[in-house]
C-alpha cells in the first residue's frame, strides 16, 4: 500500500532516462547502483526499503542487466507481490508475465511442479490443507504405540512442521532431537508420513520449500540451471526468513566463481515471526554468508511525522536484543500531531470511540481507505466489526475472514442454531461430524433418506435410527453423545439461560476439546474467538435474539469499490502504511499477550514490543492508541492494567487522555469487580478456554461466570462439584471455571 501503482515512480521513466533515480536520497541511490555483489539494506521502518527493492528491479531492467524472468524477487505476502508486479508492468508498458516474483511458497510451488519427479511426485501433485494433513497423520500414528493424550496428532504435526522450517528431512533429524518428542517415535512417524504423501502424489505447505531445497542440494545440474537463470535475487522482509528459506536463497545465490547478486532488505526491529521459526540471526550472518557484502543503512524515514517516529523509537529502545539504528524524519512538513493515548472505561467504549473517531477523521477529509484498525489478536475484531456495521462505516478485513465467517464461529453458530431450532437441517449436518464422529458422506446420505421418507427433520431421523439401532457401534455411540449433549443443554437453557447453555453445549459435544487438543499455531486464536463469541452472547437477552443479530451482521455485504477502513492484525500490517492508524487493546494480557506473560522471559516480550513498533510505524500522520479499564470476560467485567508499552512511550511525543465518564464509573463499582475489598487486577487471570484444562483441588476457591465464587467439594478430570453460597452444590465442567 506504500504507493499506488499509478504513482509517479515509473511514469517518467518509460525505458529511457534515469529520472526514477532522482526520487531517491543518496543512500537509497547507492543501494540501487551497487547492482552487483551481495547487498544488505538494514534500516528502520518507513525508510524506503521496499521502494529500493522495487526501483532496483526497474533499474536492472532499464540498464539491460537482465530480462524480466532472470530476476527472482521474494515478497512476504501475495499482496506485496501483486503490487510489485503492477509497478513492473507499468514500467514495461505491458503486463509483466513469467516473472519470478512472489512469496517463498508460491515460488517454490512453481519450481516443484517443474521437477516433481526428482522427489517422486508428478507435476500435478496436490497441496494438502491442515485438515487433510491431520487426517493423514492420524492414520500414520495409529500403529505406533504412543501416548496420544500427551502427544495428540496436531502436536506431532507441529513438531514435523518445525523440522521442515529448519530444512530437516527425516534423515537429517538427529537421535537426540527425536528423543524429545512422542517417546522417540516422531522421526519414524515423520518418515512414514512423508512416504505416504508421496504415494498420494501430495505434499503439504512445508514440503514446498523442503523438497525444492532438497532438489537443489542433491541435483547440481538443477542448481546450476537456476543459478544461471537468476542473475539477480531480491528479498523483502529478510528479518522474517526461516532456516529453510535461508538455505534455499543460499543455494540459488552462491554461484561458483561469480558474485552473489543478492539484495536483501530488512529491519531486525520488525522481526515478528519467530514463532514460525523465523531467524533474525540470518540478518546478522549476512556478511559472513555472502563474502564481499555491502551493507547500506537508510536513516531517513519518509513515512511518519516526527512525533510518531519519536514515540516508536522510544518504545523500541527498551529492547536489549537489537542492532541499533538511527532513524530520523525525512519529512519536511511540521512535527505533526503527537501520538494520542486514550484510556476508555471499557472495551465496548473502545470500539465505539474508535468508530466515532474514524468518522470524525473522515469528515476532516481523510479517506477511510487511508485508515486502519490494527489489533493484536483476531478475536478483537468482533467488537469493531459490530460497531462499524451499526454506524454504517464501510470496512474490510485484511488477511483474514470476517469474525462471523470464521470456521470455528460458523461451527459454534451451527450448534446454537440446532439448539434454538432443531429442524435446522443445514446446521445439524454441519455439527454432526464436527468434531469427527465417524459420520462419513454415506452415513449422512442414509440419514437424509430416512428424514425424507418420514418427512421429519434430520435430528428426528437421527434419533429414530439410534433408537432402532440402525445407527450403532462406535459411530452410533458418538452420535448418541451429541444427541444427549443437545438434550441436557435444552434443560440448562430453560433453567440457567443461554450463556451457560451454549458453554455447556460446546463443551459437552466435544467441540471445545477438539480445539484444545489442536496444537497448531491457529488453535489458540480459534479458542479466543470462541470465547469472544460467548462474550457477545451475553449482550443479548435470548439465544434467538442473538442469532437474529448475527444474521443481520452477516448480511451486511461489501460493495466493492468504495473506500473502506481496514481492520487487520498487526502481523498482517507488516510493510503497509496508512494516514491514520488506530491501535486498540493496549492492556497487559492482550498486548503483550497473555501467552507471552505466562511464558515469562524476555524474548517473547521483546517480540511483542517489536510488534508494537511495527504498529506505530504504520502511521503516516495520526497514531491513536487505546486501552480500556475493563474488558468483558463472558458475562462479567474484568479490570485490566494498561500495557507496559504505554509507559515506555516518551512523554514528549505523546498526549494522554482519560475518558472520564461518571455514569460508567458508577456502573463499574456496582459490578463484581471488587471482591473482598481487593481489586481483581492483582490476580493473575486464567484463560478459561486455554489449551489445557486446569486441574482443581478440593477446597480450592473458584469463580464461575454465572454463579460467582465457590469452593470445590469434589473433582474428577473434567467435572467438579462446586458449592456456591446461597445456591448449593453444582456439578460443572471445568473449562469455564477460573481459579481464584
Ligand atoms: P517498512 O519497514 O515498514 O517495510 P520500508 O522501509 O519498506 O518500510 P517503504 O514502504 O519503501 O519503506 O517507504 C515508506 C514510504 O516512504 C513510502 O510511502 C515511500 O514511497 C516513501 N519514500 C521512500 N523513499 C522516499 C524518498 N526518497 N523520497 C520520498 N518518499 C520516499
Ligand atoms: Mg517495506
């Protein structure tokens, strides 16, 4: 988004002249004119790294150093690849085709199609999604005698993926490493999994890089062919490359007897993907890996005003692990506005205020297209989506799916629909085999046939087939459990209301357990989203009202074309820029995330701080940070502590505002925020839907979202009996209990 494709970058340079160089500062120019030999551009946010890369692409073509297809250009997202392609097309005066320009995965997929036979695949191999991967892996694991409670399939898949990120084929996994996982069976499982994939003529995402790297390693002829082809290599966001990507680059760039014409641009302060195996150390090793490397530093930031830069620089200075760079404003206009830090009373007000502020900015002449709301975690988007819909502000979700369209949310909504309307066949079909209950397409067909012949809903037909023992065995038992869960939930719905009922249904149906057992990187986010969904439920009087509301929000459709505000995660905003940036949720436990706090240690915290730095430096003119004094957790409110990052922002670049709203204050106090005189803030919060179910001890004090505080009087693995004052003893599932 840094520049519109029709910008002036190339418009005056259609093949002749060097006017495109005139728009660069001397350091940027040097980075472009040192065309041959390895080059690292190490520079802070907004200093024109991406612009250097794009201009370099142009320069190589305009000076006839290479043909368009002889340049290998790696971008971090498909969107960035598209932008670069458009600029190059503009330059060439016709659509650029055959360019080797894209993400690591896209480029590798293309190479692998050409050489698939070297690894035993054919060029029409399929790329599996996570579901397929897991299904396959479970079949592989079955004959191995491993403790699947400790080592569930998604966990093993995670281990395999990390090995792949590091370029380790099964042969390269060492004994000592193997012994760390799944009782020492993981490497054997990995090997069997890889063999099975080949039999299926399939590969997973990680294989794209791994196979190609392996081919380049073992087939010198293929390696030489690509080394001859790619006369220049360009890499954006180098700080976020992982080991296998790095190996791949080296195999292509290090040509015998010739300089490595590789140009990488990056910023160690923006390294935010270590959880996916990215190695910021790759930047530090550049000079050693590519002998004769030049290093260019860019110090002028052209994106942000002086205050925005000052705030970001002050924040990132709190990290110890950094190379240290100078960054000064290259913008000649005034200092601009200070960064605004707004404290609001609660998370609802936060969404409301951000919307109102966006509308005000729009009235002041800013286009919505130049505004973004950047959140730490996906679950935060729901509140904003709803407020945006309510106020009729057009928005788009970037790099993600709208909240109510996410798979886990649609699943949970399907459970609720069946609860509220047993005849909802579509919803029932969705939940019938989610989680897996052994109901294949044939089984579902049978149910449909029975339903049709008796003219009853699917749920009724299911009950009949169960009663008549047509549906029996293991599948029958599992489906019976679902039916039972629905029945008990209906009782709870009548007695205790929709929030508790839905919690119960998600738990008793095994749906939550499915995600809790899932150790893929997306699983915690999905659990957060489910928690957020339950939170939203509490805003409505009945389940029916809630479902109607959701239907209305989902219907709000996007008219392509008009300007809209972008809503996305901080991770997704890398490399982008906007005039106005809203940064909500700067509270301990949200940002930095609870997981980082739970893990302890400095490195996670430093990564969160880099993410905050990325957030602030996306803004050109206005950056506004929000924190709420209370955030809703289910039906209750919980006090939050402002993020430590707020204290780290230098005062001279920041204006701090507290929203003082007496009526809300009063309401806070009447809620159960204070228990026994001590504010809840002091207590470490437990995430009720976190991966592991906590174990509870007799006599332990707990809190339930509905019943309040109580004491455990008996406990087994998933259930506990809790005595609540005035309410007696209740038999409850542990997932929704919070330890006190
Ligand atoms: P990030 O680290 O966030 O990826 P970056 O270093 O890649 O940032 P760019 O996106 O290339 O920075 O540039 C930031 C902004 O500054 C863009 O709008 C770009 O067009 C502008 N810019 C870059 N160099 C110059 C220059 N020499 N003169 C004027 N504007 C410039
Ligand atoms: Mg960039």
